[in-house]
């Protein structure tokens, strides 16, 4: 009987794996179709917005999709290398300009929580744990995990944070073009065939050594932070002079757009009406707060486009991709977003526990 149950369990796992593979291939095909459509229509950021639009439309139409979860690790490593390679001696000389930005981040988070929690709790009628973690502009996966452990709704949190990041990814490119006049069609790096072999080797060393060291130390965000730190050291030492090739950064854009859209698989009309609309309202609130913070940083000497991308309450990976595309200071943008995520992930559970103790 035990052998029969084991055989049946193995067969069921095989069927599930085959179904997941079929959904994954279907998702890639839809995302690739979005890239082709955006290219044909000459729309901006085809590798980012094309998969996002195509997979979102498919998810809303009821298609069963499977996001490339394993690809997220490689995507973050590529972006960490790109940010680290942007750390140059000239940037180090400007570290004094970053101090006010670093101080602004906790104030921005406090303001977001002070406005966001009552908004979700009293206006949108979310339960207390869901309202609290929906208002925290941290990493999507982290806020879902923390909120679920606190008794909140994983589905609601996933939709709220996916909407927050997705809206910014869709809206910011137009702002970058209209306000700062940046073009979005430039390659974010040199083609792979023109990359010197020694540079490719040093990037591989930075990716492997940085990730392993960060994991060994238990650092938060190891796939980005480890390669970023090693690549920054190599860049400051004059060893690394290139970012990852354009093809790698385009692949990261493709994965980001695809993964954002798959959060909407299985969405119901009630979720669209209640959860997504609530998330859109909160996006407007966060946009105002981030504009204030970005303007203060700009008055302190940070270029406007860098400040806008650094304080935009989207995902670190998504904002870093946009910084690379438009030629903004990728290292500054990555550093401010990393600081925000560290504060949210370490501070949000502590503040939540303090609130519960006070009743």
C-alpha cells in the first residue's frame, strides 16, 4: 500500500510539473508576442512594457499563466552587477549629496504608513493586518509573507503591491520622456559580441563571489547586494569598466514585465472592483509623497531624474532598469531603494508588534 501511494504521489507530482511547464511555455509565448507587437508599433520599452501588457491582458481574460520564478534570481544578479559597475570615483566624490536622501527615506516611510493604513482600513475596509502591510512600500514577496503571517490576506496584498509596481512601471517612462526629455530606445549597455572577454570574466567572478558571500553572511537581497558590492570594488579599482551586455539587461526587463503581470492570474470582478481600485487610490497618495521627497532631494543637489527614480515607490529592480535605460545614476537609485527596502523589511514587523502590544 505504501508503495502504491508513493507511486501515485510521484505520478501526481509529474503531472503537476508537466502542467506548470506548459503554463510557463505559454506565458513565454504570450510575453514574446507582446515584445513583437510593441516593436511593430514602435512603442517604448518593448522588452519591459510589451510582456507586461500582453500577459496582463491574457491574465484578465482568464488565461492560466506561470511566471518565470527561477529567472528572478538571475535578473537580480544582472541588475546588481549593472549598479555596481556604475560606482565610480566621481560618484564617491558626490556621497555628501546622498546624505539628505538617506535621511528622507524613513520620513517618507512614516508618512506613507500614517496615510496609507487609515486609507486601507477605513476607506477600503481591509482588515487590520492587510491594511498595515498593504501600506508598506516594500518588496512584493516580503510584504505578502509578513502580512500573511500576521493574519492578513495574501491574495489582497499580492494584488495591491503588484498594482503599485505595475502602475509605476507603466507611467514613469512617459514622465521620463515628457518632463526630462529622455529617450527610451537607447541600448542599456554594449552588445555582448563587443564586450571584451576579460570584462565578461570579471562580471562572472563578481556575480558568483558576490552572491555566495552575501548568502554566507545572511545579507538581505543577496542576489543584488552581493554582486553590486564586488562589482563596485572592481569598478573603483579600475578593473571593471563595463556594465553587463545589453542583451542581459533586456532579458531582465522581459522577466520583470512577465512576472508583474502573472500576479493577476485568476483575478475576479470583485477583486478588480475592490482591491485593484484601492491600490490605484493608494498609488496616487504615494505619488504625491514621493514627489515631495524627490523635490527636497533635488533642491539639495541631486539631479531631478535621479531623485524621481530613487523615491518612486516601485520595486528596486524595476526602477533600476529604468535608470539604466535613461542614463540616470544607477548606483544612487539602487542605494536609495535598497535602504528603503531594508527599513521596511526590518522595521515594519517591529512597528506592527509595538502597535499590537499597545492594543
